């Protein structure tokens, strides 16, 4: 039975539930919370198009939320949050990564990444991640915004890169790694998948990730406060 399966796990990771399956997110996350199981969700574009309202209802039971920048825009629009434009943006500061110096959204819903983090945290998630393609990945733990650039590699195929990052990031946190080390591991695993054909051929073992992390420049990761 699904309930017995959830009761037996250590961590629940929910990837995209598209079409009619999108509405299952609410009972699945509620069941996980019944058994006090941590929940990570990487809903994907198709799920947000199919049922952003279900994600909104489930946010209170989600501990880690992972989206790309376009999905963040879709979610913010579905939340119908009105925020003052450019409240926290710092235009002209070229030292900031892309999503901290330009607005997201559309003409009807325009917001900054710090505003997005602040508002979505209020719904429940304690850690929120926003990936931005080749530029890199952002994360917030309600106190700090972290940014790690993508690793410069030869791109063979980007299929599966998001799942490789998200699952590795969550697994690292599950094993009590810091957000900083979890971001490094996720970026390393994702880059390895991008260098290979197929979604699984480039996946790394924990030992391989730990080794590559020792070779990665720790100064690549930036932390921002007071946003």
C-alpha cells in the first residue's frame, strides 16, 4: 500500500506530476507529514501548467522546493502576490549574479528573486532552490541567499541535468551536509550528466562526488545577506 511505503521511507522526493496526477501532490505530501517524513518537490513546468493551485495547497507540507527560473515565475503568478517592483533589486551592480540584479516575471507580475524567496518561504518550504540554466543555481534558507555558478564543461546533452542536480542536492542534505556542500555536489553531478548522452550514464557515486568536491574552488560559491 502507498501509505505503508511512505511510512517506511527516510526522505520523500516528488518529481513532476503532470496532467491529472498533479492533484495527487496534496494527499501525498499530507501523508508524508502524517508520518513526519521530510518532503522535497521538484514540480516541473508541466505540473505548474496543469495544477499550480495544487502546489500552492501543498507548500505547507513541503520542506525543500526546487524550481527553475521560469517555473518560479509561473508559481509566483499563481500565488497572485502583489509586490512593489524593484524594492530589493540593485541595478547596475555587475558583481551580483544575474537573478539578483534583474527582475523576473512579466508585465503583470514583476518581482525580484529575493521577493520570491521571501513570499514562498511564508507558505512553508524551509529551503527553496531556483536553477538558472547555464548561469548557475540559487538557494535560500530564509536567512541567506546562496549562488553557485555552473561548472564550465563541454555540453553533450542537458536532458536529465535538473533531476541529477535536485536528487543529489536533497540526498546530500539528508546526509547532514551543509547547503553549501549540497549545492556543490548537485552542480558537480549535474555537470557530469550533461557531459554524457542519456539521463543516467553520467550520474556519480557519493565517493566520486566527494572527490570532485575537494577539487572544486570553494570560492565559487557566494552568499548574500540583507536582501
